[in-house]
């Protein structure tokens, strides 16, 4: 699954375009490297996210098989830690 779609499905960004902009500006890192929005994520990937209001670390537990995820099901796909809020 593309990283921009994953971030949208997990509720990190409101839209896929917002996730694309974050990736294009170098604010999404996978294992310490900036990635393009088309980067395919895998289970056990570690993401560092530098968003306008907070910095987060996200561990991908599982990649969803569908293109929609219910809000209450999101925790089974990721472990999220907010490292800094502004």
C-alpha cells in the first residue's frame, strides 16, 4: 500500500493530497529516509512524521488489505507515539 494512502486511512492526515504534500516536503521518513508518496509500506516499517502541530513516531503493525478502515479498527494496524507537540 502506498504511504500516502496509509496515512489517510489511519487518520494521520485528512486527505491523501495532504499526505502527498508532507511526503514531497520531506516530513515523512521511513527508517530515517525521506520517501515519495508512492513508497510502498510494509509491516514493521518505522515512520517519523513531522507535522505542523506535532512530531510522531509510527510503527506499522499490519497493512490493511482494503481501501477503507473503520476508525475503531485503526489501532490494530499501527502503534502511534507523539514525541513532541507545539
